[in-house]
């Protein structure tokens, strides 16, 4: 039985990796739909989000079945509970990618982000891509160097999120654009925050210690 | 052992009720700090959020211990897994109340919400209070009438969230105020959304059916 159990546990780990790859693709495509005002691509991202949700539901069912059938204890139990939480974070990251595309669709054919802020938002999106790619590697290898990379990228993302709010305060944008800038910046910041949440859970499983000191102050 | 188990399971249920009460208090006080520009109250809400986080951590540890020691199956297992998820939703609702107070603190001594929109935001806050109060009752009684009340309140909250964006688009507010209005409206909408998530989990435990049809389209 232990062998079947370990295979099931490994499958859950592989499912998490696959979901994180789907989320990475969703973010890359959502960003392109947003920055290029590509409404067809936006529609695809929006409808594809259901696949991420389905994969999360399947992973959760697998994890609950494993809890029921195998009654794992100690570290195996914590791995399964952590997997349930990580799948919830990844699913939420998928939702945030969808929100980017929904914003693109709402404003189409107008672009959402005004040209002077495009470079800033592209960099924020790049940071999120770096975060989700590091999450995928971290889930694959459990190498905590990737956790450090995630925290570094998130610190930079927080700075940029604050700088966006600073530049918005200077004004000059229409009310719709001001709202869009604020919300898109928030979506990108939240995306990274969920990536940090996944990284902290992996680090906890690897080290057995909850490193609260690594907590970055989350943006309001 | 089963008696100890049932007592532990009941304790987890009571913990959820208590956390939902703390969240209700947090939202009421956060709303007052926001609408009355009361920075001392805002500071209290912000520091009290750590208590909600602590209660969530304690509940989660209790739930994981119960999984490890008692190896529950079937409906008991699902109740414990659902409790872990509901505690995460409640903790997030506490965070959103904190964000309201952080916004109040950021703009102090200026009010965050301009006078013409105050009635709208008060009503949104009232809807959220109604939602979290219904969540508390639902967790206490498992009476699904409260789930219906939550869905009704959330539908109204979604309408108001959309109307806020409509009135913001008409302009006339400073860029800071426009951003604040957008984010505060979003925080209030998200708060209600997490309340709906808790309600759906309780309904699932009671009926054994996941009522996806009750899903409201979530705001982007």
C-alpha cells in the first residue's frame, strides 16, 4: 500500500506543477491580450480559465481520497494539506490572469494601459512571470534558491505597484483609465502575492519551519 | 475515541463561528474608521487583524492534528477539509477589513469616500455585514435559508459595485479619490465573495451537492 500511496502523493506533486504551468501560460497570454488590446486572445484566456479550475478540483478530490483511503500521518499529511492550499493559490492566480483579460475585453478596442505606463506594466507582468516560473521550478525541485528569487521579485513588484499609484496621483488620465490602472496594478501585485504564498508552503515542507520573517508586508 | 473526536470536530465548528464573529466586528469597525476618518479606530482594526490570523492558525493546527490522530473518513473528513478552507476565507475577509482601515489611515485626516458616494458605500458595507452575520448563523445552525440570504445580498452588492464604477466614470474626483473609490469598492465586493464561498461550503456539507448553479459571476 505504501508504494501506491507514494505514487499518489507524487501524482499530486506533478498535478501542482502542471497547474502552475497552465497558470504561467494564462498570465503570459492575459498580459499580451491586455497590452496589445487583443480581444480574441482575451476571450481564449477567459474561457481557458475553466480548465485551471477543473484541474484544481481534480487535484483536490485526489488529495481528499488519499486522506480518506490512506490516513497519512506526520509529514505526508502536511504535504497533502499543503497541496490543497497551494492548489487554491494557483487557482486564484488563474482567476487574476482572467481578470486582466476581462479588463482588456471591457475596454476593447481601446487599450487599457496608456502608452507612458506600458513599460512599467510590462515589467510588472515580467516579474509575475518570473515568480510563477520559479514556483514551477520550486514545486519540481524543492530547491529553495527559487524561493529567494520569488521573494526578490515580489519586493520589486511591490515597489512598482506603489510607483504606479504615485504616477496615477499626478493625474492626467481619464477616470476609467485611472480605475483600470489601479485595478490592473492590484491584480498583478496579488498574482505575485499568491506566488509567494505557494513558495512559503514549499519552504515550510522542506525545512519544517514557518519562516514568518520572510513575510513581506502585503499591499492593502 | 469517537466521543473525543466528535468533541474536537464540534470545537472546530465553534472556532469557525468565533472567527466569523471577529470578522464581523472587524468589518463594522473598519467601515466606521473609513466613513468617519477615525485613525485611532483604524489603527486598532489593523493591529487586531493579527488576532484573526492567530485564531485561523490555531484552527488549522487543530484540524490537522485531528486528521493525523483520528484518520476520519467520508463526511467527517470532508467537514475537516471544508473547515480548513472556510478558515482561509474568513482570514481573507479579515485582511479585507484591515485594507479598509489601511486606506482610512493613508488618507487621514481627509475622508476616503467623497460625501456624494457615502450612502452607496455605507449600503455596501451593510450588505457585507449582513453577509458575515448570515455566515455566522449558517455556521451555527446549518440552516440553508441563510445561504439564500447571502446570495441575495451578494447579487445586490455586485450591482452596487458596478454602479460605483459607473459613477466614477462620470469623473469629477481627484485621481487619488478615484483610485480609493475603485479599491474600496473592490475590497467590499471581495469580502462578500468570500462570504459566498463559505456559504457554498456549508451548503455542500449539508446537502452533499456542489451547487455550481448558484455561482454568481464574480466581478473582475
